[in-house]
């Protein structure tokens, strides 16, 4: 007499069998199930969509004590470069963190950039940079151009009007866009001859993206144009970009530029430019 044995399936075997059965389902049935699941799931919405909501959140984060310190640090007194700028006292790391929750349209960002409050303008630029980076990833050249033109418009309106606003945004938008549109880089030369301090600073900071790709032509030419600029913030920016060019692209080209110009360069610009050179080179260039 034969004994009938019952084979007990393990959980793994059951799981595999279910998987195999699912894999044998007609493709139309699978597609139908996927579509149903997708449509019944709630759509993820951006955290906020208005400048007003963002302003309300920033108001909860303001720090009056820090605001007083920042207003002195950024020279907001009468006759100083940041005259009239108003601060909430919110630090850059906090602003960057908050900016990640917002994805505002250009019209909403314009409201922030038109504000007299420094942090409104700065966080608008952080959001604008993210929009530009997303457009670049998606290879959406139309949106990239719109953001570039929007940035230039606000630079000329003096909405991007302090050194931190320029330094944290110009290379990421203006400079990055011109990397792929070198024929449009003539805008840097126009800005370098502007009467407005912030446009001239944007001109030299706009070359930082080129430096990172070891392309030095624009940095050298614009440094030459700004060589005798009397503004301390321009002298520091030019020296900084020359130093970065020497460090990231070509120390030889930096030294060649210095050999021709170091006797004419303002001391602040020269000190910034030679910072990464060896002690012997520094002593040589500091002798006028």
C-alpha cells in the first residue's frame, strides 16, 4: 500500500509561486492594476506655493539681536554700500533649509526680490538656483534662458545688491548659463564697465564657472578692466578670482598676469591674488 505524502510549502515557495503567477498575468491586466493604484494614490504637492506663505514662515524665525549684528556687518548705514538694507537676523544655513520646501513661480519670486528685507531676496535666490538646476537636469533650455534673463533683470534693478547675494548666486546662474552660451559672455564685459558696484562684482564673479573648467580668458580680461577700481569690494573680488584661477586652472597664467600688473594693482587685490603662492613668490610681488 502506497503512502501519499503531502508536501508542505514554505513561505518562500508560496511567495515565489505568487510572483510567478503575477508574472504570467496578461500585460494589459498588469497595466490596469498599476494605473488604478497610481490614480488612487494622493498626489504629492509642493509644501508651499506663495511668497506670502514663505514670508510668514520667515517671520517666525527672525532674531532681532542677530539682525542688529548683520546690519552692522553688511554696512547698512547712511552712505555705506548696504544703505537701507533690512535684516531679520536669519542665518544662511537656516535660509537654505527653509528654501528646500518651496518651489515658487518667477512671479512669486519677484515679490521677494522686490522686498527691502535682505533675507527675502536671499532665499528667493536660493529657490531660483534650485529651479535653474532642475531645468538643467531636465535639459530644458527654454526655462534656463528664462531664469538667466530674470536674474539679469533683477541685477539691473539693483535687487541683487549686496556681496553675499552676488557671491552665492552669480556663479550658479549667470556664470553657469554663459558656460554653454559663450557668445553671450559679452554681457560680463558690459557689466564690468557699469557704474553700479554690484554689476561690476557680478562681472568678475560670473567668471568663476569658467575657472572651474580651466577656462581663464574672461577672468584675465575682466580683471584687467577692473584693475584700478577704487571699490574695496571689487578689489577683493578680483583678487579672489585671480587666486582661484591660479589654484584651479593655471598658476603660470596668474604669475604672468601679476608680472605685468602687480606694481599697479591695489594692495588689497594683490594680497588676495597671491594668497596661495609660496612665501618667496609672495615677498617678490609685495615689493613695489
